[in-house]
């Protein structure tokens, strides 16, 4: 699965839709049943600047805090859209890029959840080591979607029930699946149940601040 790309991320106050508008595919978010805040996060690009994936947030903007009581109050879900791509050559023709798959979406969602996680009592100096270890574990889990850590869940995508791979941990939940529109979907969150979620193509980016 392909997971390597450059992430364009900026502080919340300076986020714009520019990167999202450059994407040659449709973005997905939670459907109209979700009435809470929506916000842009970041897009990931290839070396030639082509947008390959990106994330959109819903609910409370998560923070990275060592205070467990603060993170326990957060309620959010992030939807990751990944362009479905076959094996292909790099822009300069010198290499080959792996195909993107549901595992790619699962990996991006799993690592995304970890980026907003700081276990209680974990010393500041140890967080980088912990994050490296957990990120490697998330990669291995994403590469084995039929393994015992995953269950299956049916959720609506554009109103049509679709199968998703789903797992939970002490830090939150992660899910991944595909659409009929040429993209794979990943999602992660905590404080907001995944079982009642639905996804739909984003028609108007302006609803994401």
C-alpha cells in the first residue's frame, strides 16, 4: 500500500480550501445527519504536487495534551479521503508508486488518531519513541485488514450501505472502506460513536471552516 506523501498542514486560522480544490477526486465527510462544527485539516501531495489524500474534521478540534481529562471530553470524527490509484510510475519516470488501497486509508486513519493521542502519565521525553512504536503497529494492522483486530461494520456512503473494516483501541476507533466513486475512505475519532455515522461527497467546501 502506498503511504508516502507530503502533507500540507497549516494552523487552523490560516487553513484554506486551496489544496482541496486542486484534487482531481471528490472529498467525503460526514453526511447531513451530523449537525456539529466542520473544519478543514490538511491534504497530502505527491512530489509533483498532485493531491493524493486529505482529511476533514467534525466536532471538537482535537488537541495534543498529556492531560487525560482534557482529551476524554473531546468528541470528534475525522474523515480521510484517498484517491484510488493503480500501480504507476513516478512523475520523473525513475520509479514506481504502489497502488492505493483500503489499507492505505486504514493506515492514514490509524496514524492520524495517534497524532492526537498522548497517554496519561507518559513523560514528554518518551512520547516520540511511543509514537514511533505505535505508528509501526498501526501500519502492520492496516496491512492485515482480515486479521483478528478488525471487525466489519456497514455504514451508508451516499445513502448506500457499504462494508467497512473497524477496530477500537483505548485511544479511539479507526475504520476504512471504499466508495463507488473512485476513492477509499478512512475515519478515526473518539467521544463520538462510529456506529451511527454516514458519509457523503462534499458538495460545498465552504461549510468546512
